[in-house]
């Protein structure tokens, strides 16, 4: 049986690929840049050129696929339902989807697909911490507008839960809230990075508007920037509440932020 993983080189997709391969499964990785993907993905994965935002062009990528993993990304809302329809028509009988933060068109299409599905609802990714890397390397400082706790989840845990839901029975129709084992504020994460790097990294509070302008300067539309920064200003209680789903599904404790830091220390 073959699993097609969309967003295969992304923060979560590459972990889904790696976990499926570790379990001896046949994996097809969908990517816009096959040459770059071969350098970033483990040996043994089949590379398929394409993007899930152009489902009409995925006939070859979907051929012979039994299972599908979708990560909801920008630009997918409009075409995601078509992607799901084409996948089911091609013979896919099990789908996992990493939601985009709510029940949008893609998530609803998966729920209405008529095949086994599992929705993964991670709160904040630990890899979001990488947005601080340049400032830490160059200035030894992290600048954020808010210092509220977040139960960040390790992307490897998302990948493992996805693989289990794709391969094993008992997960159909489930929505899994995924968090790490602790809720940490940005300043607490900075302190952990300071300890791990042996550097004195400062935490500097900036205004909401400064944070929005920082995002728009990178090309993010203002409406999207306001949404992202607003999420941190008034996050849902679920985002700061530790949930034991990762341990219940995988049979082991969720990975800690300290572990994530050790794995990514060279980036800082």
C-alpha cells in the first residue's frame, strides 16, 4: 500500500514521511522541488512532482495511492475539496489532515469524504521557535509582543500520530488535539535556549503594532499578520492546556521542548 504525503518537506510533512518509512511503509512525497526534496528526505521515499494546490495536475501522483496525508497550508482552502474528491476517486480510503487552525473547507471536505479520516489539531509547533534564530545568532535577543504560555508540540509527535492513524484501525472519525507535555511562555523558551547555547539571550517586549509590521515587512498581507499576532494576544484555552493525546495514541510521553532544542541547537 502507498501513502501520498503532501507538504512532504515541510515542518510536519517530513516527519510523517520519516515515520512511515521507519515502519516499513511505501511513501510517495509530493513536492514542488524534487531535486531539493531528495536532499531533505530519507532514502527510500518516492518523489512526486507537484503541489496540492493544483489537484487537477495530480493524476500521476495519486495513481495507486491508498492513503493520503494533507497539511492545510495557504492557498489550499479554495482547491482542497477538489483535492479530497480526486483522491477518493483515485482509490484513497484513509486520510489524515493537519488542520489550519479551524474547520475550514478542506477539513470539512475530509470529514465529508466518506472514507476513514483523522483530523490532527496541533496547537503551536515547537518549530515556530526557529523564527527567532536569526535574531539570536546576530543580536542575542528575542522580540515578541506577548508572553503568554503555549503548550507547543514537537513536529515529530505530529508525524508519529499521523502515521499511526494512517496505518492502524481505531482512529477513524477522530479529531486529535495535540500538545506537548508542558505550557511555556516565550520568555521561558528563551531561558531554555540560553541554557542550551550557553549564551545570555534577552527577551524584549515589543508592541502589537510592531509585531504586525514585522510580519508585513516579510510580505505577509496585513489581514493575515493581524490574525497571527492576534492569536498570541488572545489565544484559545486549548492552546495553553496540556493534553495527553500524544501519549494515549503513541504509548509514550510527548517530546519536551528541551528535547526539541537539543535536536535543533545548531540552528541557533
